[in-house]
C-alpha cells in the first residue's frame, strides 16, 4: 500500500522528497521495486492503469526508464521536482537526510 501512496504524493506535490528506509538495503528496495513495477505496468492485477507516473519520470536518455539502481540506494525523479530514494542501513547514507515523507519498511 505504500508504493501507490508514494507515487500519488510525488505526482500531486511539486518538489516532494520521499525516502524509503529499511534495516537492510533489500528491504528498502522491495518497496521501491514495487513502485517501479506499478509504474511500468508489470503487475498483472493492475494492468490498464494509467501510466501517468512513468510519463512524469525524468529519463536521462530515451533508452532508460529514469529509475536508477545503485548500491547506495535507488532513485527516481519527476518533472515536477519530486524525488523518491531508497536508502540502505549504512549510517553514512542516512545521516542528514531531509524529506517530506519517510517510509520505514
């Protein structure tokens, strides 16, 4: 339920920053992956849902979707300035993080 909530808040509010945090990187990535799969219509139960989120994702070039995956965390940015980032449990990655919404998984 958190993935559609994050997607809606990011679309509706400009410059909205969301951090997805978990005790391990894989737990935080699970929610981020669910959001990515919803955006790309990869989940059979929601096929046919508008691709509004994916249409608003900033892609660096036409061959990538705009969802980036790095060992320090995954990230997606929208045209309205909103950003969603998953953070792993490494304290250096979490220190000083400021956001509008923190999702703890």
